[in-house]
């Protein structure tokens, strides 16, 4: 019985960790001009990052993959400039 009480918190943590933050609701919270840290507070760390710089301009395209949606946010000098969301295709069985 003690083993069940020890495993329950671990199972709960595993389930929460597997929950995606790439949802329509969270996408709607991301606004132009937000900082990367503000976006990370909503979506968590991105799954994919592509970045570069030219002179004083830094830019990055960051992507979050969820079970139902993929969110992409474009940053310039650390601020949101563009965002997009795509519904993931469900594989038919």
C-alpha cells in the first residue's frame, strides 16, 4: 500500500508534464510586442528554435508542437512580431 502512495505523485507529475501548452487558448494569449519571457510563461520553452542576426537586428522563429496544434512565433529583437497556429492532421486508422 505504501508503494501506491509513493507512485501516485510520480504518475501525476508524468501526466502533467505530458500536457501540451500548444493550445488555441494559449495561442490567443500571445500578443504582438510581448517579450520572449512573457511568451515562455504562457507556452513554456519552444520545441524548435531557428535564429540569426544582422547587425543589431536579432530574429528567431520558435515553434511549439502539441497533440492538436502547432504554434509558431516570430521574434525580432526579443519581441513578438508575428504568430501562427496550425491544426495538426489526425491520422485515420
